[in-house]
C-alpha cells in the first residue's frame, strides 16, 4: 500500500464547526462517531474534508473563502483543508429532516410499520428534488472543484446522506477514483420497494457511480448486491466480488469499523472518567446492567426495559441487588418520531420502577444527556452490557465497553447488529424482538461462571485490539490500491 496520499473526504458533518463566543470565532470538535473514526486520516494523509455548513459561523467561513477550502489544524497539529457546502436552509431541512432522516434511515433500519406508514405524498417528491438532489449536487460541485485543484486525489464518501454524489461526480470526472462507505444497514431488496421507483433507482445508480462500495457487515454487502441486480440489472461477478455496470466494474466489500484502543486506554484513567466512576461505585448495586445508546428507535430501548421487567418478575431474589443503568444521548428531537420515542422510553422506565422499586433501590436508572465521561466510567463497571438493537450498521458500544471493563462483564448482543458477525462467538446472542429471550439472556449473563465470563471478554478485547481503527482504514486504502491497479490493467 502506498504511504501518504491525497484524499478528498466527504460527509454531512465536518470534523469541526465554528461559533462566535464573546465576539471571537472559536472551533468546536464535530460530533458523531463518523467524524471520530475518520480523524486519524488527517494525521496520515493530505486531506481535504468536504461537509455541510451547520452554523452561521460555518457559513461566514465559507463566504470569506469564496466557496473554496480553508486551512485548518487538527488537535494533534496535523494540517488539513476544510470545504463547507452551504445549502439553502429550506433545501437542507428537506434533505436532512425529510429524506435522510427519517425516510432513508427508517427504511434501512426496518423501522416502518408498513400497515400504517409511510404514506408518501407530494411532500416527499418535493423534498427529494428540492432538498436531497440539490444538496447532493452541491456536494458533487465541491468535490469537482477540489479535483480540479488536485486531480490525482481519491474521493472517500460516507454514508446515506450522499448517495447521489458519485453519479454526479462521475458525469463530469469519469476517471475519478471514488469509494463510498455506508455506515448503516442495507436492507433486503423488498424493503426498497417502499420507496417510489424513481427514487430507489436513483439511490442505486448513484452508488454505482463509485469504484468501491463498502459496508460494516457481509450481510449488508450481500443485500446491496441483490438490490442492485433487482433494480438496476447489474451483472454479478461473484468470484471477484464486483458488479458489472455498463462498461464499469464496482467492487463491493465489507470492513467492520472499530475503535482506537489507545484512546480508550487513555480515557479510562482520565480525571473526568475517574470522578464519574467514583460516584458510580459509591452507589452501585451488587450487579449492574448497562446500556449506552442514542434515543433512536433502532436501538430498541423500550423492549430492553420490558425484558428487564420480565427478568425481575421471574427472579424476585434479585430485587434490590441489580439495576439497569441506561445512559442515553438525546437524538433528533426535532423529528416527531424521535420525540415520541423518547417519551415512550421514559414511560417504559417508569413502568418498571413503579412496579418493583423498593426504598433505596430504583430498578431502572435513566439518564438522558450527552455525558461521555459517565458512559466510559459505566463501561468499566458493568456486569452485563445489553446491546439489543433492532438493526445496526455495526454498534461501537459493543467494542468500546468490553475493552475497558474491569468486572469481566458479559455482552448480550442483537443478531441484527453488524458487530454480531465479529463478536457472536463470545457474546450471548438474542433476537431483538423476543423480549422473553432477552430476559433469559439477562439471567444467563448474571449467573455465568467467572471463568467463562473472563474467557469471553478477554477474547473480545484481543479481537478489538488486533482489528482496530487503523486496520479498518488501511483495509479500505488497500482496496483502493488493488482495485485501481486491476482497473488500470484492464484498460
């Protein structure tokens, strides 16, 4: 694999955003796991990062640069360039809050109750054309301008917000090298039939503008291959793992994302985490069941509380001895479905507590706030980690928490999380819709012999340390080198 290279990274969120504080422009680190995962690229390669302008000061930075990229410096001192895409506020609202979330997100996480929803009207078609298509075209224009400046750069696109960008870039730059990583599930092809035919076809044709399309799990990549065959009529070269689309070949890969173990080793002993841990230890029960999630419908939080309720109903001997600690980061509360789901979470927790709580013991301890130090402290202290997502592209909590845990905690893992492919040998595996089975899994985890607990979590730690974030990035760059050389040889 080549060493330092020129990369154009494109994602909806930027690695930093700008704000005014006391009249001075300040930068704040961008949120989201994707930004965290990709930031090491900046230190290893010559990166230009293209992202949406999210704040008024982001827009001011873009205006001062006349739409070009600006120099920026990462926390470690590495230099990179940042190029903001400035969208009309209404177009961005349609792009993000109507099409990307919830429409694409709901389809790709199997969240629709199809007997009742969706019922697409002209509003979706308008949001698609005037929002999603417009913003994707703006991203493509930004990428093309950067390719003019550095024509030998590789374009590294990310996630479901930018499905049409490769198509638009390919029209103007047919020889560009494009790779796209999709961080959420790719559902079976029948579910894509929920979308109107022109929209679902555009999604697939857009992604087929890439040279490489990658996912976290083999099941997602298999689904993508099948849906492309159904909706676009590609030929499938199973031996090569590629799709033949016109006169081009598109490689389809799976590379499960990971974490930086050194970062979590450092976090685990940081002052903020140690202070939060001391508070937790001072009041922790004999046994602690943990879940750390966003308040997203895909995370299956309500069923998790119901499973804990069923467990407590079946095991009165554990009353007062075990608590479920739920640390939840509020997510997309400006979208009605998410606001309603948060209310359902709160009602479910209250139902368990009303039924079982005793003086000095609250069965479900619920916190809805963004407090990463508390989450890492809880990672260290859990006896059972519940990851029961309905569907998840991967789920990094399943890797982060065992890495720093100090109690040989047991992982309960949904078979529909992308991480299942890697970790299922060492976890207790569950059907996320089977509340009874989840209650039984909680009992099994709490009663598991110490030697088995240790063997399982040691295996997870070893796997995560070997297959770390650097390995994930290097695997994709190796794909680019291999595919580029094969494409060149073909021509």
